C-alpha cells in the first residue's frame, strides 16, 4: 500500500519590525533642486545683461568740433582762455569740455550759428537745447533738398551734418533709391562715395 509523504511547513519565525518606515519624497526633492537651478540661471542671465551707462566727462576732456565756415575760425575758451583755431572749412579741433559747456550755456554763435559742429553725440545728448537745435536745423525738407544739389554742393552740405542728421539723410537717400525717385546713376555713385556706403545694399535691406 502506497503512502504519501507528509510534508511539514516551517513557520516563519522572523518577527516583524514594529518601527514605522520613513517615506522620503524623492520626486519632490528632485523638483525642488531643479527649481533652484533654474532660479540661479535666471539670476546669472540678469547679471550678464549689458547695461548702457551714461558717459561722464571731466572738465579737461576734449571734444572734437568741426568747422563749417570758409576760411579761418577762432574761439577763446571762457574758462581756460585757450585759443582754439580752425584753419579752413571742414577742419577739426578739440575743445575742452568746460569751454564747450560755457559756449553752449552762453548761446555762443559758435554753437548756434553754427560756426562749428560738435562731433560727440554723448555731449550733444547731455544738452537738450543743443540736441533740439541740431534736430530742428536739419529738417527732412532741408535734407531732401541736398539731393537736388550738384556733386560739389552735396559734399559740402553733407560734411556739416551731425551724426543724427546724417543717419536720417542716409535713410532718405536709400528710400529714394528703392522707390525710384532717385535714379541718376551718377548722383547715386557720388552719394556712395561721399557717404562711404553701398546704397544698393541699404535700399535692398529697407525694401
């Protein structure tokens, strides 16, 4: 007679731990770390952003000024008694900041006739009245009239333009080339030489 073997099951004698397990929110910790990294990156971007600072002049700094009168031109500095000399039309001379400020504030004809043009845009921006004078003196109509001049006259007229007016004039010229208002090849070539630009490229960019 066959007998089936009796199997005995061992009881697990290991006692269960009664100490509660601490659950660590791993995902939450990772997210917090990422957030911190993003904030640090944002701070770094702000620090690296370029900041435009206002140019500060010292009293003995020199400012380049260009004569717009034919022949000799002199000016005696009110503060330094320095005699500033321009020998001919288009000549440049460096004028000390304090003397130039005095000329602006006293409404000297050297500034407001003008006998010379201040070549430093930062200096012009410092004096609202001077900036306004330059912008109003060279109106759009006056700048457009330059296009009707001959080559020699154009060169003389463009030479006395401050930087802001010259940029405005370039925009007028390039627009005129693009819309066909200015179609004289000879005049376009003359303007390219005087302004030292390629008008075909400028007109193509604006169109």
